[in-house]
């Protein structure tokens, strides 16, 4: 019974990866990374598996790595993985790249580009983008713009 449940769950999981545009190799590598993570394999090995899946075309693996690196303030790696997810996860891309452009973390600072991307995230319903942009305007003492965003 347990093996049957695992087989069904694996089939559903792999099917959902195919919908994300991954190829079979990327699907397999992503599944390996998640399984290793669940089994408590070392962080270094898990990251290596996610990197392999990302290189094979898994947007989900790139998304995981982008968030991972961002939380560790490894902005260069975060940016490279966010750039890989633009089509698959546009709201994540708009929000996180908007923040990075606004602050110049891991990428050449471009305030206009940051504002543009954060506004796109807001239009898509990302409330954190509105908060981020409102904070930026307050720091710049542009209180009227801040009120309009928030």
C-alpha cells in the first residue's frame, strides 16, 4: 500500500513538473533534490542537486535556489536564478528583481527599472511589492507617492 501511494504521489508530482515546462531529465533531478532534502541529506548535496535540476531547465529548481541565495544575501547567485524564472514565475521575478534593482543588490542599481518591476508585481496582486515601493518612497521623502502606493 505504501509503495502504491508513493508511486501515485510521484506520478502526480512528476506530471506537475512537466506542466512547468521541465524536460524529463530536469523533472527527475528536481524530484531527487526534493527527496534528498526531505531525507535530511546535507545542505551542500541538496544544493548541488537543485543546481543540476536548474541547469537542466527546471524553473522550480531555479526559483528555490534564487530564494535560498537571497535569504543568505548571496545576491549574485540570487539574480542569476531569478533571471531564469521570469517566464515561469513572473510575479516572483517582478517582485524580487524589482527589490534588487531598487537597492543595487547583486546587480547594477537601476531605480527606474526597480520601480517598473515592483509596479508590475503590484498589478499582479503582490502586496509585498506595494509595501516595498511605499517604503522606498518614504525613504526618499516622497510621501505623496508613498500614500498612493500604500
